C-alpha cells in the first residue's frame, strides 16, 4: 500500500453546516492569513442538510451585517404563528396563545440547505477552501495522542473490499486544529467522544427523528410567512413530538413531523405516523391537489444542557449539533450552531489553540439559553400532560428551578413486545404521495453505488434473527424511514438484509437499536441523499 497523500492546513472544519461555515467565515474575517478548509461528505453543499427551518437572525446579522441586501435563495419573513392540538384523527383545537419560545416575530423561514450553499459562497470569497464530496472517515492522531486531522475515505472500493478500476486512495488532511461541525450524531464526533470519554460527566444524549417534505401547492393556496405547529395525534400521550407547516414563497409549503426517539412502543413507525398526519382534516385540504417536490429525514439532538459532553480534546473541538446545542422548546438550533462557530473562531483567533473552548461556550449566551429550558424536554418523559404543565412552570420561572431533570438513553426506553400493548394507530390507505418509504427515498434523490461496502455495520447479525425477533419484533424494520432493514427468508432460514442504497443518513438506526450493535459509518464521498431546498 502506497503512503497516503497529505494536505496541510492551519484549521480543518468537518461539516459544511451552519456551525462549520459560520466558524470558517468568522475565523477568516479575524485571521485572513490562516489556511482554513471545510470538508463535506455530501455531493454539494447543503445537499444533506435538513431542518425546519425558522431561524433567529442575530448571529447572521453579526457575521454578515449586509446579508439582507443579498439574501439566501429562500428567505421569507416570519408571519402569523398558530399552535394546534390534534385531539384525534378528525378533531383539532387551536390554542389561544402560542408558547413564548415559539414566537417568531423578527425571524425568517429558510431552506437550511440553501442557506448553507449561500454561506459556502461567502466563505470561499474570503479564501476558505470548501470541499464537497469529501467523506471524513476517521480522525488521525499525532504521537502524543492528539487529533491532528482527518482521513478521507477511499473511493472506488467494491462491496467485497476489492479495488475497482476507478479506485482512489483517500488523503489525510492534517492541521493543528480540527473543528467538528458534523451535525447530529456525527460519525467522527461519536468516535472522539468515546475515545476521550467526553460524556463521562453528562447525561446520555437524546434524540428525535425528523421527517420533512416540500410541497408545491395549487396557485393561491400558500400564505408566505405563515407558521403552524401541532402536538398530539398521531402520537399517543406517552410519545414526545409534533409537526410544523411553514409557508414559503411561490405557493410552497414545508411540512415536517418529529417524534422523540425515546418512544416505548416497539411497533411504532415514524414514517407511517407522518403520512397519517398529512391526512388530518386540518392538513389534508392544504396539500390535496399539490405536488411533493422533495423529502427527507434526519435525527435531531434533544438532550440539551444536561447532555452536553465536554467540548474540547487535544487538537479538536465540538461545535453546533455535534456538541448538542439545539433548543428543543424553540424548535431551533441554527442560531445556536452559528453562534458556537463564531465563538470558537474568536477563541482560536485570539489564543491560537483550542484550550479553554469548553469553558468559553459554557460561559456564553449559548449555554445560558440551554440552561433556561433544560427541564422542558425531559419533563415529557412522564407523558404529554405532565410535560405541558412542567413546561408552563419552567417558562414562568425562566428555568430557575433548583433541580435539573435527567435524560436517559433513547434505546433503553423501548419496551419488549410482551411487555407492551401497542395502541391501534389505524395505518391505512393514503392518497397523498409518497405512499411508501421507497417512494420517499425517490424524493430524497438518494444515490449510492450499489457496489460499495455497506456503511451500516451490524456487530452481531445473529442477534437480529434470534433475540431481537423474539424480544422486539425487529424494530429496525419500522423505525428506519427509508426501508433499509428487512428480515427475509431464504433456504437457510431468516436473515437480516441491509438495503444500504436506500439510506438517507438520518442515523436513527445508530441511535434507537435496542442492542446498540448498529454502527453507521460514512459511505463513499458524495453518496447519499441530494435534498432540494429542505
């Protein structure tokens, strides 16, 4: 094997999301002479970014004060807010007041993918090297055990491990400082959190699964800027989550559904619940006669203040959702991600290193915001009504409760099939696209070379057809929104089939698998979904 080619930079940023791009822009503003690169596994910048997204503009105002003169491609001023309780499959009640955290006056509805593409252009204009299609597969370390860069995965490897005619060995990118802005459940972040036991003093991280679609509505049906959130059906009172509808321009609407991955029902199907939601009488008349344009799914980090790991290690730091900075009651994380990136850039520009990053973030407005709402999400672990009452208390007291509620690992919440009676959910016929998970994969424009190594590693496959079948009835066949996992029968009996080409990189399997034997690793660079304006 030939020695790997290397590239040298002063700073490497892994992930071209809002955190990584804001970091790179701010660092080049402060230290123009530093060499900075941003690497991104997606084929183009923004192609694998998925979020609501309503954003608070304050960090963007500070980072690029003139941004409003040349705004990103999709950017609509937030208008009226509505908050609804879906009581069942036919009834809905509008709350007379919108929770304070969900007031959106002064905010903007954007496509986060389009915003990141726009930010990448700003970064490049400052001299940042932005490399899409570069999948960082692992960190590299120096002789002292510090992170000194990342390794880009090889290209052109066949499923059996042999080299195809177009094989290209991945390069090592070296730098004294590596900034991890991979987003929720980033693969290198996960490796380094374990290596340096960064989560030793924090609660387990918790997550949700978010599914989103972009629809083209019939002429005159859209209301640009309108924001609607719902809670309740199709989720049972024991399951945290809700939905959003954000009206864009040109008669387009973004509709999304989120379910906490600490759900207990082993038979729950997040994708099917989302499709049910679209057929509620409050929602269906909006979409009927329209056309779905794009669809996707992504996990989101929900643990907040008490699940935050230590954020620095020798040679590297965590920012954005790699750190876990989403404000769940606000349903917003972009402003937190950008702010963290900017603060990290200021620390590095001033000190030339990463020492002190954990203390700096914990002493910042980012952490102050998370601490204020720390008890709201875990309050819903005791059910919807307790959660709502607790949220009212925590909001009224501005988070000054003398206690901090604990989080638990999501996979530990799943009940065994003989310990839980699944409620009747009414999975039924539908007439709004997509009608099944494979159709949704089509609208995600997912592309993987079929002849590449499977990037979903199952440590003990025999468990899947023995213990998991008996104890949980193979929940991976239901919680995956893309139909990646199937239990099939052949002449040798039952086996797990992994349809890796369907994967939309949501990471749900890595999180919710009750045995924690599924490990999501980066596929070949450029593989995966290619979201359009999600």
